[in-house]
């Protein structure tokens, strides 16, 4: 499962499709707490900033 943000949530989880059954124009399994799969959430967490 892809985790573009590296925040421990798969892209599917963040987009409301944790079971990866996306269908065009269909309502996702979950419609609340949708987040961007490419942005670490929460954005101010230590994992959002890679160590240097």
C-alpha cells in the first residue's frame, strides 16, 4: 500500500477508500476526515519534517 506522505496512513485510507475499491463517480466508503495523500497529517507532527 502506498503512503505518499509517509505519515503511516495509506493513500486509500486518506482518500476514504481503505479497501481500494474505487469506482469513478461513486461515493467513497468514508466521506469524513478525508485528507490529502501527499501531505503529512497532521502537518505539524515531527514525522512531517524529515531529519537532516
